C-alpha cells in the first residue's frame, strides 16, 4: 500500500511501489493535469510540484514520494485561479494545450523562487518544458504577466 | 448511404426539453471511473450513452447544425475538429453573427461522427476558407426561419422586424418582442436544406455582407482555453471505461523485419498480464494496468528476422541516393518562354542545390486511442483530426458496417497531419475486437519519434540566368521528393498496422514534389517535379504523409533561398529584387495575386524597418554576426512575407533568431488575437524545422527516437520579438473585403528560407542544407 498526499488529500493505493507517480495520479486518482509525453523526463508534460519544485512524475516511483504533491488541479484557491493560470488565460497562451501543464507548473516553481525574473532567467528557467505547438513566445509573456500579478496580490495582501 | 436523421444527441436534447426522455443514459453511473465533466451538450458523457447504431447525421436538416434552447441560447454542431488554433471559437463567431445571437450565448460541438455532420474533420487549412461557408449560410437560414415565425406572432411583416441578441422586435415598438427561445426553444426547425454536397449546403437566406458582421473581426477569448489551464479538460488520453485494459505495441527493430516467433513465457507470468496479440509483423502486449503493459513491453522476447537488403540508405547518404535514383513518377516539365535560349545568352548563370531532410511530427503526446467493442459496435475515443475518415477506415479495416462504428473526437496533442493517418485508433479497434474488452493503446515516445508519419525529404537543383542589368531572365527549378507511397487519410491499407499485417494496396500512392508558390514574373522558366522511392516503401519508419503545410517549407526554403542568391549575384537588395520581379507584367492574369504579394512584402519590410542594401551585410568581424533575411510565399489564396533577424556566433556556429516579422494576408480575419497567436506559434514551429529538425537513420532504422536525438526549438531559442501585421489590404478600393481564406499553415512556408537568407546576410555563407544546427553552420563558416 502506498500513501500519497495530493492537493491536500491523503490517498492510499494498492500498486507496485515501482509504479511511476504519473500513472498513480492519472489512473488511480483520476487526475487530468499531468500527462504522458515521453516517460523519459525530457519534455515536462507530466510535471507536478513537490516541495515547490516542478518534478517529472513519469520518472519518480510512487513509493519514493514522501512530500505533498500538487498538480495543476491543485493550484486554484477558493475557486480563484492561481496568478499563473490567470495570466495564461489573459495571454491566451495555449494552442493544443497538451504540454501546458508542464509550462504552467514550471512557471509557478520559477516564480516562487524568483518573483521578478529577467527575460533571460525566464528563457533559461522554462527551457526544460517543451511545447510542440511552439507557444514559447506567449508563455514567456504570460510568465512576465504572472510575475506582475503575483506582486500585485502580495502588495494588496491577497494571499491566494 | 442512407442519411435520414439528426444526431441522437440532438434528439435527446430536444426530447428532454419536452419532458420526454426516450433514451436513457446507459448505465452512466457505472460506466465511468472518472467523471467526464460533460456539459448539457458536447461532453463525451452524452456520447457514451448512445449504444448505437450510429448512422450519419443528415446534413440537409437544419436541426443537425443548430439547436436553440428555451433559455435563448444556441448550440452549433459542426463536422470539424479544433487542433488548437481556435477554429471552434471562429465558427461560433461566424454562426452567431449570421444568427444574430450574442457570442456568449452559444456553444460549439465538434467532430464526433454520430453527433455532428461529416465535414471531414480538419486538414489543409480549410476550416475557415471552405467549411465555414455552409455554417454561415445555415445560421443565416435559421435566422430567416425565426423571423418568419415571429411575424404572425408579433402581427408585423418581416421587413418591419429587427433582431438583436436573439430577440426579435418590431421596429419602433420594442415592447412587441419575442425571443428565439420562445419561438423554437426545445423544438425542431424541421427545415430541409439543399445543396449537392455538404460544402454546398444552403437554405434560401443570403449571408450578411462583411460590413454587417459585428462578432466577426472581434477577438473573444478562445472558449477551450480555461479548461486547458485549470486541469479540468478531459482529453482523449483521459477516458476510462470499466474493464478497460492497456496495450503497448512491440515494434520491429528494423524496417521490414519479419516476426518469426514470440516467447510468451517471457511475459505471461508478469503481473497483470492479459494477452500477447501477434499477427503478421504486428505485435502488442496487453495488461490490466498501464505500468504493467510498459514493463511487459520491455520484457517481451521476440525473434525478428531482419531483411536481407537495406530498406534505405543512411541519412548522410540520402541526397546522393535521391539524385541518382530513377524517379518513380514525374510531372511533365512546366515550361514558359525559351529557357535554353535565355541561358545561352545570359550575362551570368547562377547554380545552386539544396537539401531538406525527412522531418517528423514528433507530437508532444504520442499516438493514443481507446476503443470500446461493447454492444457489438466499435466506439473509438480519439484525437483524430479526421475522425470521420477514421470511422470509415476502421469499419472497412475490421469488416464492420459503418453504422456500427463511431469515433468520438476529443482534444489531443497537436496533430498537424499526424492524425490524418491515425495508427493508434486502428490498433485500438483491432485489439478491442480481438479481446472483446475496451483497449487503450498508447505509443511510447521512442515509437512516436521513430515511427510517426514523416514529411518527405527533398533534393533541389536550380539554375538562374541574369542579364547585363542584373534582371532575372530565366529560372530552372528541379525538385525531387522521397515521397513514393505517400500515406492517405486513415486508409485501411496504408495505416501502419495494416502494413504490418501484410495488407497492400494494388498501387502505392505516387506522392508529389511540387512547385514554388511565388508570383514572380520570370519570362523563361523550366520546372521539373519528380518523386523518387527509397528501396523499401512498406513497413518503414520513413513512410511519408501530411506534415503541416505539406512540401511547402521544403520547396519555399529552396526557391526563396535561390532568389536570394540571385539578388546577391545581382548586388540587389533582397526586397527590391523581389518587388522588381512582381511588378513586371506577363500574359497571364495574375495581377491581383502580384498586387497582394507586393503589399505583403512591403508591409513586412516597413514593419521591420528594412534598410535597402545588398546582402551580405558588411560588418566588423566580431564574435557575433548579425543579419536579416526575407522570404515570401502563397498558400492557396493566403499570402505571407516573413523577415528573420539572426545572430550567428562565429566561434560555435550557433544561430539565434532575435526577431521575426510576418505580414499576413488571409482575407477577412475572424478573430485577430487568436490568429495572431496561431501565426506566432506557426512561425516558431517552422523556425524549429529550420534550426533543429532532422530525422536521422542508419540503413535499417531511424536513430532519432526522443527529444535528445530529435531536438526541437526550446524556450531559450524563442525570438525576443515577434511582429505580426495583418495586411488584408485589397489594392482594389471598390471591393469591401476579401473572403475568409485559410491561415493554419501559410506562415510555415517562408520561414526556413528567411532564416537561411538572414544567416547569409550575417556571414556571407549560404546554408543549402536544413537544419542549420550549430555544427553544420560552424563547418560552413570554416569551409
């Protein structure tokens, strides 16, 4: 039995401990945010947040996960989208959208560590997240927009 | 084909509204492991409910296209699929405009074969250019019918009625009003349309004049984006059914390898093992859980026999092979004027050859599908862009009646032609029929990169003649494409599983090379276009098919690079040289296309701030060389001119594209902001093909198999600035506007050439082989 805390809820699942976290999230917990893209840790489509870092859930055995896992579904608070998600909508970033889970979670982890990144830091920090529709230019604009939105929420004491 | 009915889902909707629920949602409580989050209309939950059969919705019934609800909202049912360019939003805008209903009060349901009429799904950038026309006409017809219903009710002649936001009122007396919902909410129109085929479908009402469109031309946000951002969208990869099992394919280790035997004992004791399916050279392993299928596919021992002769040359030897091969087909040479005489009297003759590799789709999400054989029918949950064709193909492939097969289209990773031949759907259906259980097929990354459908490799040879004044007087173009046995659309005898099962069509598709799509007036031309074959054309990972703007980036790379070489030879500015070729007159009536070409090129140059001078750019020999290049092309009726600004690191050969400009004329723009993003992304997509993408292979298999061995553009390569300017400036002031043309692919055409021309401008070195990876550029700089 494997116990996982995902988006604030504890789950116990009966799976092979070597099962990559991705398949437990998708097939046992019914989550839709993390998606299979390569199974090699190369593209980022399967990203989840663990201890504030965007991790590749396709590579992590579920039994190795000791800390809380946050998926795309877990970003919103009290029905309000996270600033990164809101920026993604405001900027109309996605084309097909299949990779955007990884783009959004990579951006969130980046901004949590560096709330005011330079353009170069955004480009470097996001480069592990591949997009085949090539939304990069708009993703980078959305990261800048999200940074501004997060700063504004901090100034106004809105902790969401 | 019998077409007599409107979609069952629409009947259900109408009957529920009438308080009569004829159909029950089949075991819907137990059918789904995961909530599908279905809306009242359009969610896959409703689709799962219907047990079949699944006859074609009748496109001659207005009720198959538009449902008006009692709450004065409307749902539009269209036979298209949205691959992420926002066509669904555009359809809603156009239909809402014609119907006179607020955009926000509408919804759009797309692409499932038993619920929406067959408009073919997606492909060829036809959504807005062709398929939106019946939608507009039918919405206009619905408005006409509703006005006719309102007239007796409001006791006023139709010409005294006015409509705003789905409310009809009497002119001058707004208190006399009735809503669409009150007139027909929950009821059928019962209007039969006419037209010889679906594209010609029409009522009697005219569509609005461009000047009367209010929702078209605005930029409502794409309705599909919020669910893609908050994690609530159910994609085709997400559907789960009770009893569903997971399959992984077992691919041959070399093209054309024969499956001799499978050691089933290597896997049949593994946890969750269900079955090994092997037939011909197709093999798959099926397990209860996904990770079990992955493990079993790695553990399975298969005895393959490699073919005795090499199926293809190694990628480094490809172009020599292609130039030496005897063509399998050739177009008759297209000749204008007297090119031989012109070359004989030329002041200067320029020659150049160009090579373009096989490139893959390498979709971010490998191929996948879920097939459900319940009730003796076959339902396939798929992201197939051509869901209707897949339904027909699978019915024929499995020998099932068409009415027993349906494809439920759901969102998926970008297609760009990959899912025009959707292997996973056929495999899932095949396995589901074999097992009698729902089967989900998921390709691996390595499988997708190695075995997906490829854009054909090209070899080009050019000759150009300049006169004493530097004018281009003759052009010879020769193209060879490795495109023999080009795949069709979801054909039961060309999808990969059919090939591996040994199915062969009588004669392979001949494929195509093609001609440049510029409008240059060159008095003497000879153009040849030939197709060559690799030694093996079946069961090969180098099978060719539709890749976004098929052949366009290849041909335009070569033709627009060569025009640049000629401009440089003539010591002319690349923009001026092109404009000169477009202002000349010829006998054929191409003035309008030339005028649009000139407008696009001038707009791109003005937006960029182009300073007229010949290439290359004279500059100090610093660590970084800077330059800019232009290229332009038509795709059907859409014309684009693009400029790339590059920096080349002399020490490493690394090319960094700093800025892109696109001047784009696709006629009437439906949603400017959605189009802007599609163009931005499409330009970066083509930039990826220019800088990185090449399918490498040895003489038996592809060696490109993941994101390391098949690199693509990344965030750090994205341009710092992209300017998109909509030209749509008809030079004829008497005409209100052009029709709406296609815009999904044209932007990919000139980009590779624009980058090559910019690198030449920066360095004086001409790159004639794609891609322009750093090692190649460095070698060229040192040569």
